[in-house]
């Protein structure tokens, strides 16, 4: 079974061109959803998910990075 990779916008559940406050709110919401899982998944898996969320936020927040994306 092939799993489609999510885009950074899908990871943060934001529209095509979100303003920065929306990105921060989306990151905060995603982190809040992930927090309860911390004790139910491995530390490495949890850290990996946090890093993906942070990368999505940093990439979409920066116009230079977001442009090519």
C-alpha cells in the first residue's frame, strides 16, 4: 500500500497562502494535538513529529522558502 506524503500545508492544515498569525495558530494547534500522544509513542517518533511540524512552520513562514515550495 502506497501512502501519499502530506504537503507542509496539509501537515499544518492551512490554506494555500496563510498569513503568519494563522501559521503560528496552526502550529500551536498541531502541537496541542500531539502532546497527549507523547506517552503513547516512542520518544524518537514523538521528536520526529515535532521536527516535521517545526520544519513546516519555518518553511511556510519564510517567503523565500515558501516561494519554491
